[in-house]
């Protein structure tokens, strides 16, 4: 079964809208784990539009499953990682102010930064994962910089799913075969939902984990977070 990591950024966005502690982010993370989530993902951006620095420290001691922190590996981000030591750090190429992660790394252009960061993560005992596009060059370069895992940017798959699902998933199937041959752990995330997740999971072999936030929180508005988590886990079973 593929692991489900629930991204709770949107819960922090809702809380921040009123400047109080409702909904309570820590309790929500606990509930997600109770309801079957295999991990909790957060993305503490510099502007703290959702997850704050305080949230990182509040969540670190209570997350009992896999704690995954996403972010651009600047000094601020790496300082958090050094102090918190999550199970996994997912490196994304987002510049400050970007609305959401919308592309994989240009690994060749950022080779020095990524290699240095991955080496430090390994020394800290933190699994490294990098956000990538699904193509052979990215897989080969990911192996070259010695990352532990890759996370497929699945935005293009979700965008093209209703047009031609077989064509939409094709490059991910191919890239996953290469990644597996190279010994890379395979994660995926971005715009995966109850409509397209099962098809992706059933076609892309060797998938270890998906990180889902916006869609699962949106579904929870209608059916509740417990039922939403169960529905997503059913897609992954």
C-alpha cells in the first residue's frame, strides 16, 4: 500500500484568516494520524502565509508518523531542519512569493546547491527528497546528486487526466521505471484527488508515498476529514 501524507497547509490558512487558534493545527495533525494518515506534510514559507515557524516547533514533538517538511533550501529553511530533524525534507524550487509549487527542479542549474543540501540532510539523519518533473534527464541527475527520493510534480498529469488519462500518466510510468532502476524512492504530489489518484497509483509502479493537501481538505468540507482520509487510502490500497 502506498503511504498517504496529509499536507495541512490549508488548515493553517483557515486558522490564520481569523488570527486565532481555530482550527487548532496540532489537534488536526493528531486527528489525521488517528484516522489513518501515514504522515504529516507542511511547507513553512518565508511569508508565513499558512505554516508559521512556531507551528514547526509545535508539530515536531507530536507527529508520530512521518514528519515531512517542504521548502526551498535557504538558510531559514535549513535552520529549521537542523533543529527539528524531521523524517523527510522535500526540497522544492519555489522562489519567495510563488503561490504553489508548479515545476520540478532544474537540477543541472542548481547542482551545487542541491548536492550540498542533500549531503547535510544525510549528516543530520534526514531523508532527502527533491521535487522533479517526470523525465529521464531529471531521474539521472537526481541519482547523480545522491538524493534519497524524488517527488514527481503531478500537476501536468492532473491537468491532462480528463483529456486522455493514458497519455497523461505515460511519462510518469516511464520515469518511475528509471527511478526504480537507479534506486530512488518515489513520491508524488500536486493536484492529486479522488478522481485521478487511483489511476495514477495503479499505473505508476514503485510508488512509496503521495502528499495531498488542497484536495483532501476540500473534500473534508463535505464529508469530514476522517472519511476523506479513508477515501484517499482506499484509492491507494
